[in-house]
C-alpha cells in the first residue's frame, strides 16, 4: 500500500496517478474494517404487566431485572 502511495506521488501523468490511486482504493475497500454510521431503529413494544424492562442501545436488552406483575 505504501509503495503504491509513493508511486502515485511521483507519477508524471494524471492517468497513471488515477490508475495507482484506483488500486489503493480497492485495497482499502477490501481490507479496512468497516463501521456503519447509521442503523435502523428497532420496533419495540411491551405489555403493561412488564416491569423493569429498559431497551438497550445495541439491541440486546438485559432481562435480569424484568418482572411480570
């Protein structure tokens, strides 16, 4: 990757730079860790007899404090 970036820096034509940066972009796209920046809001519902339930921010609700009247 670093060799490609060095090659792009010293390339003499825009076409050659574009070709090399295209290779760099492909490597980065395939190899870097991707983190979503948005997510859908889950549909949550509960009965009135349920107490202690709190929706978790990651979609996994701890149920140890949940009771049913």
